[in-house]
C-alpha cells in the first residue's frame, strides 16, 4: 500500500499535469493557429476540419486575421470579407467551401429622398441627434439660403443637448436678425447616410413658423436635383 505522503505527492503531480493539459486545450480552442497570412490560416483549418476549400488563389497575399472559437467559427471569421459558398452534408457538417471573391465596399454615390411640397418649399425626412443616443425624426425644408441647420429652441433638450453646450450668437433670418444658440449635432441621417458634427442653430420657435431648415452645412456636401414628377430629391456626393 502506498504511504499517505507519497500518495499526496503523486496526486499533486497528476493535478498539476491535468491543469497544464487543460490550459493547453483551452488555449487551442481560444484562437486559430498562428500563421503568416490568411492563405496559410485557411489551409490549416482545411486540414484540421478535413474539408475541401476551393478558390484559395483569391486570398493569396492577404494578411492574417486573429480568429477565435471552434474551427467552424474561425472559418467564418476568416472568410467574413469574402463572398463564399458553403456545402454541408445531411448531418449539417461542412463538406466543401468555395471562395468566390472579396466583398467590395461601395460607398453610396447618391441619396434619394422622398419629398413633399408645402408652402412653396420642398421638405425631406431627416433624423437628428444631439448626443448620438436621443433621436428625433422631422421633415426639413430644403433651404440653400441657410448656412446651418436651423431648428426651434424647443428641440434642444429633445435632441439630448443643453444650453451650456451652445454659444449665443446673432444670425440673419428671413424675418431679420435673431438671437441664436449655436452648436453641433453629433449625427444627422439622410436615408442610409449618416453625417457627423453638423453645425446647428436654435432660434425662437415663433420665428421659424414650425419649419426646420436643412441648410448648406449639409446641402453643401452634395449636388442637388429635384424631380417634380416623382417627388424626390436626389443628393449626389461631391468629391
């Protein structure tokens, strides 16, 4: 029979061995095998998963990517920037992957907005936020005569702003000189396009007559066309 002391020592060694082995396994699960480039990372997973991957020439000379999780999760992460087709067997296991091409990021060349015509002005839908978390959606007048976005004072708090964030200035309006509170909107959305740090002026509600003005701080970034028949406003990006 093994003495108690020797038994404890042997048990301690086994416990340490188990701990080291577990840490090695967890490390292996945590991230993909290190490789110089994406091509070698994909090859490693192909051999590990025993699957067929075609189109590897599409990823040559691409830098490596850190990927974590199970092999299938790593494969998804490594190919996230590529159009690819995955074939699975009856059990739902991956059998074959075809890499088609790299996904091309395309910036929108134009923004098409539905427009309404009221009181001799065109209005378009716009979403606004002063702090990035509180949003208001309003129909704004296309006003090429206004330098800034112009909104009623009552919207300051509604957009997540405070008076302390604004400076007091005077600005020329259609009704003469008016006191204004000037600052920045953190974000402004036109359809799917998001603009940041947009100059804005808040003036007394009664002076705007329930209008919200979309001025050149936004419009100056685009070439503007209005289609009366389709009732749309198209903004073409300037480069």
